[in-house]
């Protein structure tokens, strides 16, 4: 797993920086839901808020944005290693780059 911390200052500046970095790397991200994590998937996806994702869907994510305070940060981007063929076949991960 790879982790990257964003700690810029200003109202919601840090979440904007993390989202911009994810877009540049080819990732999609879900919507904020209070202090819950935000799901991340490689490729062009629409991702529900954390509270609306099932346990299986959460497991299939390529990563998540986590923070106790998305307004002021810091925010940590946690990315899993690339999905293996076995994980994809078993349904535990989604093929990266696919669209929903």
C-alpha cells in the first residue's frame, strides 16, 4: 500500500490538492460524507458516498482518502497495490480503468 499525505492550509484547500493529484494520476474519487473515508478507483468511475457503499464495494476500491477534518486536513491518500488477476476473477477487486 502506498500512502501520501496532503497538508496544505485553507478551507478545503487540502482536499482540492488531493483530488487534483488523483485526477492527474488517472483516479476517480467519491463524494465527501462527513469524516468518513472517500473511495478511490483507477479509471473513470462514479463512486457513491462511503455510507452508501457495501462492504464488498469498499473491498473492491483501489484506495481511499482519509482524514479527521476534510476542511483543514491533513488528508492521507491510501492506494492499494494493483489488482491481481485472481482478485479480479474472485470479485474482490475491480479491473482498473474500466467504467461502471
